[in-house]
């Protein structure tokens, strides 16, 4: 690992050179796309690289018509049809579970009152069941259009905000050097006032495409990314965490998905996987969370044209769109706030399920709790910034309402289900009891659907799902006991205005 990998052969770029001179010097081999200034110019710039014909670039009504049937689908159902089928299926499941739960609600009402009983049963059983049914139905209906391979690949600017990352930054840069990307790219590492050898390691890397930007003091991830955006030369911006490792063809797959998606796509989230999953039980459980839960949710959200988080750890954005929404704002959830700013404009945010990036997940319980508290606070920041997104007339608005329900669900799980499990150990079955065991087959079925979708993607990319039974059992039966109370703590921290910190370590 100490030996540098050979870098990808690309052109040299002079920061002082004008965009016109760069185009002239590059010739026909590359397509750097001069920066468009209006929606019309964006449409013209992308028409040459997108296989889309005869559609209005900013017309949301064209979204469903741009999804194409694929050869692996026995029959084609449009996006609106898939949404309707999933909604009817999950609604039927909700009605059935409500009918079954009525005696439970009545008995619990006699002990804690009807309002609290409804909040408890709805939060720990009914609403999560509806969400899971919708998720599974959507996954079974999803037939992802194939990625298109353009004749010329657009140039890409990669931004890496780094603060005290001397242990990982070299590996991150090696993973970029090993990418077989057919177009030009440049990398800006923004050293955000690091107090270790991060900047020295970057300076020692001899790559034509690599640039180091030194921030005089630590200003936070948003400030660093905005500084990189100001220095970037190309119209496609990719953000990458300084402790992430791009799997083979990750950059190519991310760009190809962007080019293949409906025409008003302004961002595409890559797929994050856990790199240090063998470390201990904390990372082993997170391996399944990233592989199962997070990936499945992003896939379904992108199916309905609205991935709610293009994570800063690895995502692609249009530079013109970033500038229009004002870039990243200073908050702990800068990536979700930015994504919602794009969605609020009526734009689409996609997901590249096979653009894989491995990251170091928190490897201590304290770090994990801090990370999930930060994610919970980021969601509340997004609601504070864009409350009107709740009434945006689009399919993905359903998932925004789900996010609005998460504080209730997490609180219900923490305040009712966890104490209910403890009471059940002493023979008191007010909340959890023998009937709870009947839910295990359903939980296994949900996990099987997620596993099948994820493992198919793995196989197509030459990856193999590692045997991690202990991590799966922890994820299935223990994970929520830690995760949801951590989220509740994050919500209260945001409401109380406690000090915010970026990062998980």
C-alpha cells in the first residue's frame, strides 16, 4: 500500500488559463463544458452528452416519460404507476395491521390513556409497518434504467475538505489515481486548518491533477467546500470525504448515471459502504446499515425522483445549480440542507447504486452516537431552512413527510418500546410480548428483499457480500436500541440550541 498507484493520464490545467483557451488546447478528446449561466445554456451544454431528445429541460412533467423500460423487466410500469401500486399495497397493509392492533390499543388505553396508547402503537408498529411495506413494494417494482456510455465524458472537479486527515488522505488520493475515468478531472484538497501532516502529505503527492488549498484556520466543512467550488474549473462537481476510498469505476459509474438520468437531475448520490467493517461489533453492524437500509432507501427515493440526501461523502452536483442555491451553508447537516435546496427548486436528485465508495465508519459507540445525533440535527436544520418543501407537489414529498414523522417514531421507540421490552422480561406484556415474535418472519423477509437487491449490485461490480452473521444479528436486534435514542438526543440538542460540532470523532 505504500507504493503509489499509477495516475490516470490526463491533461494539465493552468488555473490562470481562460475556459476558451483550455477548450482549444484540449482538442476533441475531452469535453470540459464551459460554465453555463442560464437554464437555456445548461440545456444546450448537456444536450451533447445526454441521450435525451425532444423533452423540455426544466419541465417536471417530462420526468416520468424519460424513464425507459429495461430488458430485465417482464413488463413496464411507469413511475407514477409504481408509486400508486406501492401506496395501495402499503395502505392495505396499514389497514390490516390497524385491525389487528385495535385490541392492543384498547388494552393499553386502559393503562396509559387513549392518546398515549395511539401515539405508542402508531409510532412503534403501525407507521413503521406502512413505511416498510412501501419500501419493499417499491424495491420489487424497481427496474433501474441502464447507464448510458457517452462518446465523450465531461470533465469533473473533485473537492475534498480535509481536517486532520493524515492517516487517510493518501489512500483517498490513491483511489482517485486508480480510477479509469475516460474524461479529464482535477482534485482540490482544501486543508481546513489542519494541525497535523495532512497538507504535507498532499504536497508530497506528484499528480498533475492535484491542487492543495490551505485555509488559514479551521472554518468548517461548508466553508472549505465553498472555497473549493470557487476554485473549480469544471461544471460537474464531485465531493469526497478525506477518509473515503473510491472503488473501481466509481467515478465513471457516477457520471454515467448522471448522464443517463432524467434531464432535470442536478445531483446524484453515490453509494457509501463501510471500509473498516472488520474492526469491531460497532462497524460490523454499520456494514449492514449502509448495505441494507441506507442503500435501499436512497434507491427507492431516486426511483420517485427525489433522493433526500446527496451525502457530502461522495456525490456529484452541477456547479451552476450549486451556485444558484448559494452553495453549502454553515451547519452540521450541510449535505441534507443543500439537497433540500435543490429539491425545493423542483430539480431531481438521483442515486448511483453501483458507484461505490468505501468509508471509515465510526468505530466506537461514542463516535457512532455523535454521528447519528449530527444526522438528526441536520434533518431538523433542513426543515427549518425549507419548511415549504412539505407542500411541494411531487412524488418524493411523501419521504419528506416521513422525515417529519421520524422524531415521533424515534421517541415512541425510545420511550415505549425499549421500556416495554424490559417489562416483558418480568412478565408484563403491555407493549412487547409473545405476539412480538410474530414480527420476526416479516423482518427477515424485508431484510431478504434488501439483501437480494444489494447482492445483485455487488455481483455486477465484482464484489462479494462478506459473511458477517454477528454484525447482521446486531443490526437486526440491537442496532435500533442504540440508534433511535441517539437520534432523540440529537433532536433535543437542536431544539435546545446546544453547541454544534462537525464530524464524528
